[in-house]
C-alpha cells in the first residue's frame, strides 16, 4: 500500500491521489440521495402500518432487520 502511494506521488504528484474523485462523487451523490429518500419513505410507511395494524403480524417484518 505504501509503495503504491509513493509511486503515485512520484509519477503524478499529489494531485494524482485525487484522480477519479470527481466521477466517484458524481456517482455517489445521487445514490446517497435516493437511499436516504427511500429509507425515509419506507420508515414512514412502516410507522403508519404499526399504528394501523398489529405490527408483529406484518409479513415484511423480516426485511426490516436487514435494512
């Protein structure tokens, strides 16, 4: 790992350490927004379900543990 770091700094300079940062941010920002929005929507729907029915009898209960 150290040798890769040294090699990048020697060949491309310190700016080489940030190569690929822009495409990564362009990819992750919409993903994070969608994940947050989906989580919030799902959480609200589960809270409504909990208030309107017996929570422990709801089939997607298994899925909640994995989210």
